[in-house]
């Protein structure tokens, strides 16, 4: 029983962590909380659905969805956010709300207002035995993929020139430009990475629900936002810790709350978040950002 | 010795060719104009000092020259090209480097990563390794610190790193904004020794310093900035013996 809960908590927390990381990477570099991040998930979901309907094999459909989401994230930056460069945090936030609302309307009218079934391959839906406990294959794969994505991101940020420039830009972007490094490239890479992470998270999210709908990104993006704030806004390790913490709190409450109270679970979750922030207003692992005039 | 890139100027050798020419530049912070039409020239292999009290507009001038701040009037030309309004990264790739006031090393990154980023837009991996080796001859203090976080070093070491990071781009002109600020006296000497060494290697330098005495000792020419305007310009010797500089900045009455 406990092992099952732990696997579920890590698998859900891993999805939140990937989403929160996407938000945190962009925030750390351009000071924007991209609420349209959820719509990137929706794009990933429908791309997978469409590709499968056209008979594209499952692995290719998955890669296509992730690539499409990365391109969509970069396009979002080019079209909506780049013209706003240098604007206040509030203006940027409002722009991202507008982009999110606009995309939702487009998806609802252009695609379908109703959820569409998107079945995962048979082998992902089974379970396996550990001792006498049944563990889902889906959540296990989800954990493995989350870990691989985290390690991949870490390697990118530590080992590549662009990754190093992104860490530097999170500290002091003007000085990165003084080094001769073009701002546009660092920002585009940040958005592309956030798109890749949103695409992976979307596929893991869809795998647990077996359907896609135009508003599928709305709830996870709020969860991811909570995770980034709990972890420490703009801090990448914080986003991971915040995501895992949120997953653990949700699954834990599902397990211990009496059935009549479970519908109010999110109220308990948010109370817990407020409690954490009361003691650590900068989040669990505050960002080490130096902002200068 | 550290090799220095050559200016892309043509003309008679021997004469100090103008590398940087700024004319009438004005910069505004919101409604307030901070510099009111500053003129500056830096020639090839020349060290020019820009001196002035706190708030006179020295940093504003340097930041405008390297593209960090937009100018509202005036013209900046560098190596014969009009670079007015260029983005800072493009100006850097053209051969001008600024070591900003307050060092601004990337504190969360290692010393090696800081140096790497300094050359990232200017040289491939092999060339960066070569430049780094040359730099470490010039900055032996950094050699044992390469894998340390830059933020954990002393102010003097951070200043060495900040200058080294700028040099990784092999600039033709180096702008130094108060490199001795907040350093212990023996560190100040080390920084000035370094500037002298760079000058000997043929690098052109525009130096902003509070330490006017030392700055005038190593500079060829100097300008005094007062209240956002150039109050006085001339050779370093002329300025060192002028009443204005002696009274206001050298404390001689
Ligand atoms: N970011 C800024 N916003 C508004 N005013 C500024 C800013 N930076 C500098 N100033 C003002 O511009 C003037 C020149 O400043 P600065 O160039 O930093 O002087 P210096 O480097 O000579 O000490 C000062 O009056 C200062 O208060
Ligand atoms: Mg200054």
C-alpha cells in the first residue's frame, strides 16, 4: 500500500516538477511567468492525437509532439513576448494570460470542446508485482522519464556553452550580453527548453487520463505555478523540490483524508502551501538571482 | 605575454590612430539627463583616463559606449564604423569589452565557466583553452581557483577574474570601470600593475578611476567629467598639474 502511494506521489510530483522547471527556466531569464505554459501541454496532447490518427507510429508521434511544442514555445516568445521585452513584470504576466485565453478559445472552436480519447499502448496500462503489491507500469515509466528529463536538463545546463550562458543570464543578463552573447538566442533556448519539458509533462499527464481536451493544461499550469512559488521563484532546484512536494502532499491527502472531505483536498493543499511560505517566504530553495539597475 | 588583437585601422604607422570616437553623446534616465553631450577619443595603444567625482556620469558614459544604455543624441564610432545604437553583444563581437563597475562576475558559476563565457562568442573551444592558458600566466591567483564558485572569492580575485573574462574576447579596446574600487591597498597595486602590463602589450584602454593620482600616472591622456559634462581634457601630465585636478581630485591646495 505505502509503496503504491510513494510511486504515485513521485510520478505525479515528477510531472509537476517538469512543468515547474519550464516555468522557472523562463522566469529566471526573462522575468516572465508564462501562464500559457498550460496551452503548450494542450498543443502536445493534440499533436500526439493527430499524429496517431494519421497512422504515425507511437514513438514517432511522441517525438513529433515534443518537437512541435518546443517550436510552439519559441513562436510564442517571438510573436507575443519579444515585442514586450523590457516591459514590467505585470505587463508580461498580463500578456501571458492573454495568450493563454486566446489559445484556449482557438482550441475550443477549432478543435473540439469535448475530450477526445487518446489511448496509450496496451503495455503501458498494466501493472507488475513487487512482493505482493501491484505497481502500475504507467507511473513507473513516468518516474523514469521524469528522471531522464531532469538529468538531461542538468547536463545541458552544466556541460554546454548555451546552458552555461543561461545560468549566467539568470544571474545577470546584461553582463552576458557584454560578453558578446546574443540575448535572443539565450531567450529562444529558454523557451524551447520549457516547451520540451511541457511536451514531456503533457504526454505523461495524458497517459494517466487517456484523453485530451482543450482545457487540459489549465489545472496543471496552476499546480506548476504553486510548485515554483513553494520551491522559490526562478530557482531550478526549487522547482523540482516544489513539484515533488506538491505531488507528495496531494497523494498523501488523498490517502489519509476521509472520503467525504476528499473533494476539498485542494483547500488543504493550498493551506499547506501558505504555511510553507509563512516560514520560508522566498521558497524552499530561494533563487540566487542578482538583479541590478 | 598576453597577445592583443590589432586594430582594424589603416593609415600611417606610428601615429596614434583613433579607435573610438564619441561625439556629443547624451544619456537619459527617464526624464533626467545624466550626461550632456560627452566627447571622447581613444587612440590605438593609448590609455585614456576618465576621472570625476561620484555621480559625475562616468559609468553612464562607459555603459553608453558599449551599448548597454541607449544614447538620445550623439554619435559613437569604433574602428571606423558607426556603432551608435548597436546592441551590446554586437559591439562586443566588434572588439570592445567593458569590465563593469562592481565586477559583476557570475557568482554561481565557477571561475572556469566565467572565463569560458567571456570567450564564448569570440573563439572556438580550442582557441578558448589557448587564451585561458595565456591568461592564467597573467593571473596566477586564478589558476588554483578554476573549479571554485566565483562568488566565493575575495573582491580582488573577483576583479582579476572580471578583467580576465573581458580579455578572453581579445578586445581591441578595453573599458575598465573603477577596477580598484573597494580593494585592499596591495590589491589596488596588483590591479594597476596589470593595467600597465596590458598597456605594454599594446591594448587600448579607457580607464575610469576614483584613484586619480594612480590613474594619471599610467594614462597618456585624461578627461575630467563634472556634472555630466567634460570639464577638462588633455595629456595626463597637463591634467596632473592643473589647478582644477590638483584641488578637486588630488587633494592639493
Ligand atoms: N539607473 C539609474 N537610474 C537613474 N539615475 C541614475 C541611474 N544610474 C545613474 N544615475 C544617475 O546618473 C548620474 C551619473 O551616474 P554614474 O554614471 O553612475 O556616475 P559615476 O559613475 O561617475 O559615479 C548620477 O546622478 C546618478 O544618480
Ligand atoms: Mg560609476
